[in-house]
C-alpha cells in the first residue's frame, strides 16, 4: 500500500478516440491536534518554522488544542476531443485561507487551467516543483526546504516513455503562501516592479526503481523607491535556483523521497522561507547607504515511507533550510529552520485514511542568539471521493 495524501488525481487513461468526460473529485479531512509550544495563531494548524516566535513569548502562552477542516478540497475535470489531442480543464479549490484570509477557513483557488496536448495555460503547479516527492504526512505545511508554488503560467511539456521535460513562463511575484510580494523585499518605502515573467524548466528521467528530476528557475527582481528625497533605494537583482529530487523504492515495503535545492532570491518558491531580498550596508555611498541584495538559500529533505502490512504505513523524515543573511538584516531575522515528522497511518479501504503524527520544528534567528522550537501532535481523518462520467461522441 502506498499512501497518497495529495488531492491530485491523474486524468483517466483514455485512448485517443471520440470520448468526452467529466469528473468531480476531492476529499474531506479533519485535523485535531495540540500545540505544546507557541506558534503564530494565523498558522495554528500547520507547522511553519518561519512562524515560530522571533523572541521570547511572542505568541504566549504555550499550549493550545486546535480543530481544522481547512485542507478539505474539491475539484472538477473535463476532457473532450480537440484534433489530435484532448482538450482538458481542471478547476480545484480548498478552504485554507491565505493572503488577506490567512488563518481563516475561506475559498482558496488551487488550480484553474486549460490544456491541449503538451500546452497548458492557467494556474497550476510551477515547473520548479516536484509534487511526487511530497512525503506521506498529515501536516499540511510540509517540509520547509521544498520548492512548492502554484502560479499562473504558459508552458509546454513533453512526456515520453522514460523521460519528460518542460519549459514555462510563469507569473512573477507569486509566493508559496500567496502573501504580498512586497513583504519579501526588506527595504522600506519601495515597491516591486515586474517587467518580465519567471522562466522555469524541468527534466525527469525514469530509472529502474524510481526517477531522478532536475529543475531550474531564473527571475528578474526589480524595485523602485516610492518616497522623494536624496536617498535612492531603487535597484534590481537576478534570482535563480535549481534542485535535484528523486523517489526511489528500496524494496516492496520501503520508499525513499529526497530533494536538495539551492538558489539566490528565490525563497518565494519554497514552502517556508524568509524574504528574497535582504539589506546590505553600503555606508561609503551617501545616496545609497543601504542596498538590496538577493539572499542565498539552501534546503532539502529526506523521508522514508514504510509499509507495515496491508493497512498500516509510517513516514519518518527531516527537512532543513538555511538562509545566508545579509549584514544589515535585523538580529531576529530568520536564519535557519529544522523540521521532523514521524507518524502511523491506517488505511482500511482506498478512500479512507486516519492516523496520528508527531511533528517537531525549530527556528534560529540571524545573530541575536534567540531560537524557538515547537512540538505538535496531530490526529487526522480523511475521506476521498470521485465521480466520473464518460461517453462516446457519435459522429
């Protein structure tokens, strides 16, 4: 038994004939847990290392029970003949509030796209994301050192028997938590400018017991000073990143998922990281005493999924992230984070899964000596559903 916590359900394998179809799918998931330590109340039901306290008792007091259904989701897919290929659409949402609705149960659009063959336009998972390396865990926050972004894009992908590759132009300024991009530039009184789309590419090669995937992103980050005066804080930077990931089956009961990522100024693509642009001293210049610089970052994950038998499975693993801070950042700026998970899950039938999970996270600040940790226990139940309708088109 291989656990699949993701809501993504592949389009049914349909021969290239005159068939059209429609599918409604999704799941209901209820989380009940206890936070033994402090965490930002807007992120009470996920473990985000950047949302742990920056200073003593920032989110006091310790200890809080929580109930949540925010991960529950629903989606709609359709397909119909369109020449040599099928035209496919996907519209999916959950109720995990982000942006202005952070911390609430609110409508949250995940995907909305149209696809014809290898061409896709709309909102979907970035090519600088490997969904197949997501571990089988209950925490919806997920490993901090993993690229995880959904953006509006135009892309082309080619799938072959032993490999696939793709290239895309993606919405600049998108963030994994869908917050305001201006908050990812630490300079005050500036606004980001988006002149060019982000460029992403992905390549995957199948091996005997899994795959190896590599991907990259290239972006131009530009910001403009918004207040008149002798000090000019405008500037620009080139951001980039690349990762290597793999899923490998050691034997019938053990699956390994691993990834390593490195880049500069691309923290917005990561599940849980600090700003893209930090502050650097430039005291020899009276016009620009401080400047913005892209911050290097390295992260990764390694998880093991073990099948105990027909109905039981466990996941054990670690993820870490490290920011190389610039010298003018605040002492309590985020520097590195650690994230660990162990769980036991029960799946009596394909559509239902329940389990308990122990979660641990740790945050360390840049240079003020402060750090904070969090331990959480979470119990979850999840029921998946799907209804598919297909019919032949009579000519």
